[in-house]
C-alpha cells in the first residue's frame, strides 16, 4: 500500500524569549483572499500591484491572509494582544464564509495556556478579526482577564458617528462584544503602559485609534505593529497605496511611513498580525522604500 496523502500541515505556534519575557505568536486562523488588487491601491494602481507581486514570487489574484495574536508572559502577568476571529462566522449569518472559525483557545492550549491563565487582554483596535475571540455565546472567553482598550478607538466605535457603510456591521459587533466589557477595562492612549514593559504606540489610521505595542525586557525590544501593514509585500514596499480596509486612509499611509521608518532605522524586530506566520520579521530600506525580511533565527539565540 502506498502511503496515504496526509493533507497540508503548517506551524501555528511560535515562542521565543525576549529578555525576561516569553513571547508567543499564535495563528488563530487564516483566509485565502481573492486579490491584492483592487484592495491595495484601487484600480488606478492595479498594474503596479500585479508587477510588484510577480517580482516578489507571489500571485496577485489570491493571497493568504493570516490572523495572528501575540501572547506575552512577563513573568508576572500573561498578556494576550488581540483575540482573532473566535466564533463570529458561526454566530453571525453575515460573516458565514467570510471569516474562518477561530482556533486561538485550542492553539493556546497546545502552547500551555488555559483561558483562565490570561490576566490581561489588550485590543489593538476594534475590527472583527481582532475582537472576535473575546466572547463566545455572549460569555467572556478569558474569564479572569481585565481588559485594556484604546481610548480613541473605543470612543469612535461607541459614539458611532461617521461610520462608513462598510463598517456599519463592524460597529454592531463592537457594541455587542466590546462595549459590555467596559466595566472591566482600562482605556489607554499612545505612550501609556499596559503592564511594565508593554507600551502603546500611536498607529492611528487603519482604524481611527489603532495602537501598536512596544514590548521591552532587559534591553530587548519588539514592536507589535498590529495592522499597520496588512500585507508583507504590498503594504511595505508601497506604503503610500491606500487600502480599502483602512478607515482613515491618508492617516494610515502617514502612519505606515512613520512606523516603517522607525523600525528600519532602529532595527527593531516586528510582530505583525497579518504578516506570514510566525508573523515576525525585520524591515530594511530597499529601492527608495522598504522590504520585509522574515525572521529566521535571530530571536531564538
Ligand atoms: Zn486585522
């Protein structure tokens, strides 16, 4: 008998030491999206995006879009940054087939973390793929956690003014999932500390109050840039291209340029929610712009 075909198999958990901290990136899920264009840059830049994809050995017609939260164990507290898709696609007709089922809790278990171990859940912003794993059937998934939400993002979604058509259902989700947790939350601004060693960084644009987080221990740093860049080729090599899922498009472009400049200049490793798994890498200057350099073993040593 010939050996059975076993199907594709990919890693979904990665953990490394950062000074005295342990940091794990855990892929909640992923989707295959239909095209880099017109999402990135609209129809006006379609040919450039196709050429960019080809030059980087990827197709422009289909792309893999992972969702990868970060877990930080500071030695004192277990901090979860973003929660993935959760059971949104099962609980909401509108999302069936559009979002994958989340696997965060199962994969955290494989990494040795139980839901009740999580002390702090931090949201970078209120988009569905980041808030979906907060609750299941209306109950908090991380029963002992306190929450840390960005004040600007929380106010934007709660007030509900100037919500564009494409985000109206997102706002409903936010009201249902995030707002009821407000009494167990603290609200932070750029520069504020989540726990000692994790500091919020202004990444406003993709969402009105998007926060990145600088994670630092014993002189080692990594920036969790959340959704500052949503594709490892297009958003980094062409940070100027506007993106359909960016809520404040010009601000998102300015933020991409500022943060890319910072991590390239200071040579800071990056954890990115939508970067190819393990979602870790570096940014270097290339051809008048930037290039993603995937992590190999730098963080393992
Ligand atoms: Zn996202």
